[in-house]
C-alpha cells in the first residue's frame, strides 16, 4: 500500500485488514474524491463503483472511512427495496467472509450506508426465507417477505424496525459534525450541549484552540452559522468574558485573534433552534396509559431515554436535555356524568345532539334536536346554574391537581382542563410531565398516579351539598 493511502487511513484512525486494496491507488483516490464532491444519484453510483472496484472487505472499510470522515460527509437517502444493490448476493458474501464488525459500526446513519447495512442486518437476523428466490436487484415488484413463517408485506416493512438497532441518532450527530466544521481553521471540539425539549432550543459550547502559527497568518477568523443561530459569548478557561466577537451580518461572525493568547483554549457559546425531528430522534418517550386499572387509582407509567448513548459520548463531553415533556390525558367525563342527576345527564346528551344537528343542513333534524333539548330543560327541577357552577369547580385544573401524585425524576409542570365540552361536562384534563436527561442520567422511569377514588368522593360531596 502506498504512503498516500496509508496517510489517508491513519488520518481517520482506521486500518485495513490486509495489505492492499487490490486496485490502483489512483482509482481509489478518484473514487474518494468523487464521493466527497458529488451529491445525489452520482454519489450512489460512486459508492456502487467502489463495491465493483474493490474486494468486498476493502470496499466496506473504504466506505466506512468516507462515512466517518472529519467533514461528516453524508450521502443521499436511499430506499433499500430499490434496484441499486443486489442485497441477496451481498448478504451471502458477507456471511461467507464473516464480516461481523459492520453490524455495530454501520447501523447509525440516515443515508445510503445506513439503508444498506440495516437491510443486511435485517436479512441476516430476521429474514432467513424470502418469498422469492429471484435477484433482489430486479425485485421492485416484490410484495411479500417472510419474518420466520410470518408473511410481511412491503407496506409493513418499517414495522420491522423496532426489532433492529435505532439508527436515527445519526441525524443529530451529523448536524453537530456539520456545525463543528463551520469553525474553519480553529481546532474545535464540542464541549457542552444543552437542549430544551419544550421550546426546541439548543446551546452549544465549543472548545477552540488558537495556535501560534494561526495568529502569525491571520488577524481574525470568520464563522458562518446556520440560520437562527447566534454567538452568545466567548470566554477563557476561567469563564472570563473576552470581547473578541464581531457580528458581520445576520449569520456571520468575526473572531479577533489579537484578543486571544496563542496556544490557549477558549470557549465559544452558540445558541439557536433545533428541529423537532432531531429532538425526537435523540430522545424516545414512552407512555403506558391506564384503562381504569383499579377502583382506587389510575397509574400512568412514564419512560424517557437518550438513544445510542455510547455513540453520543464520542462526540461531546456533556449533554443536557431539559424539560422533556410527556403529555398525559386523563378522561373525566364519565367520572363526573356518572354522579350527576339523570336529568342533567340527559340535558348534556341532548345538548350534544343539538350542536351536532347544527352542523348539518337538515332542518327537520335541527328542529327535533332543539325540541328535545327544550323538553329536557323544562323537566329539570334542580338549580341548573348552581350545578353548572359545581361542575366547573370540580373540573378546575388547580383543584384536579390535588389528586395527582408523582415522584422524581419527573414533576408536574402544568394541568389544563380541555375547553372542548361534552355538553356541559368537560371531557378531560391534560397534564404536562417534565424531566431532564443527560449523559450521566440517560434514562428516566416513573409513575403518575391519579387518585381516582378520592376524586369521585370529592365529586359526590360537592353535588350532595346542592341538595
């Protein structure tokens, strides 16, 4: 292997299993250059040619080299049921060559490589029998595959993903790598990341190193940030603010190197907005609701977890995700209506029918609904206004909160009565549950308990006072 190839590999701390690619260095370098500079379909074709040029083992490692490059190069998305790759023969070859390492390293991307390797993993582990033995490269019309003896239709293919490793975390990693590359010639490392789950904001602290050679050749360094991002501060290692940042336009900043000492580290802080997709890829939330699971309590099990924590730890030292919101809906319409006088329940029912009739063009239906509602009101002998006042009181959010119980690491951040009514009775209460996660505490488990029996007794007591 030539020194040039060795240098490229060592630069990314990767090595090959054998001593040569089996092809000329010039072809290989041309392929690397092609992948780096061309997007879209051409990139796919380039990666295909790498597989054609090289032995399978070396091709896998070369694509690994490109995928984990310093620049965080991402190739285009790819449908793994498409025509571009003969997965059947590729899987057979992988099994024959006994290449196991790719399963751990490659299942982390939202791009072509991820799709290839996810498909390989799926085929090897879960799909020993294919409905058709034909070449998958020409099987665009393949409708059924088999998971053991169970048929899986193509439209259901993504239902298999829960059986595989999570892969979406790479979108977040990719965005951080791309962000880091914007700092031009500065030696940059991601130090801290703080994300607010609720308001979709992100704060990043980057450690930058100003070399003496850089100061000799430049007076300043420009940083072009993504839209909606700003530099908030520049500090030294003792967290003292340094006045060395100048805003050039909406997203471009200049760092005055004359304000910084040579061969010292500084912290530059950046703040902006993060997409909902990146956040949901980063954090998985699960809520296991209760279906009247006891007469005394309803229990809601809560779970939040940072995905692929081992991978994240390679890219940042500190990651905080704050205000992770798990919304819980608690139905109260049945609890209240079951304790109301039958006449009022009938009024509530007739009110809903009247409102629904109003959305139609059927005048007869509207008239009959109005007549039934009027009759129900006429037959009602209790103090109607006072009952509505009690219903409003017992469904008040602050009153309802007394019947909720939760323990750390979760806490109740908000309780709201839904404004949409079922007649005169509120439908449900919405509860916001918050927690924080970090690299040191990547998982949060807990329970929200609704004291249903106590709440029903409270309803009965308040209605009894009216009699």
